[in-house]
């Protein structure tokens, strides 16, 4: 066999370390769309390095072995996505530790900083004149997520 004509199809399959772009739509069990690469804040493919931890574990694993142009649907349990909800992530803090403008109100989202400089979202689930109760669980924690994904670029 002429080696110049031999093509190893495995070279085109996604592997750890590849830089890829993916079009996706994420839905809940109800069918409600919670995120999409073609709507809302994104409206462009998601770009990431496979295996680098830039995306949730189940999404990262799902693209391994796929090829450019390939599409598939995946279902991720909470452990493969944003984890389970943790009661200890709900904390009460004195109201005077929060800015007064805007006035903290139930349902409001805040960005909370940790002593080591990390930032993450927190939702106010209750507010009284003396304290505010924050839920620091990820908004998608505890949820089963469904994604339809399509590979649009690999190492290009």
C-alpha cells in the first residue's frame, strides 16, 4: 500500500489538549433552554482547550473522540456538571457588610469575593433589616442538564 495515500482517521478525532469550538444548546429536563451559543450573552461558538478544566467535567469528556462537524446530544447528572447543592453554601451575613446602593433585595444576584481573590455569584434568598441570607451554590447546582453539541473547529 502506498503510504502517501494512507490516512489515519484517528488524527481528526478530538483528544485532550486540542483547542476546539463548539456550538451548543443547554436545556433542563422540562425542555427550557438555559444557555446557548447562538442566543443571549454568547451568540458565538464556545472555544476551549479539551481537558484543561475550562468547562464542566461532563461537557469536557463528551467531546473526546468527536470529529469536526459531528453532532450529538448528552445528558449530564449534577456530579458531571455543577455538583449537588450544599446547605452549608447558604449563609447569613450582617446587612451592614453589603453595599446599600442598590438596596439588597430578595432575588438579587451579587458577586462574592473570597480571601484568596476568587469571585463567584451569590443569590439573595432573604433580606431583613438586620441580615441578608445568601445562597452561594451555583445556580445550576443539583440540576440534570441536557446539551446538544456540534463541533465546529478543531485546532484551527
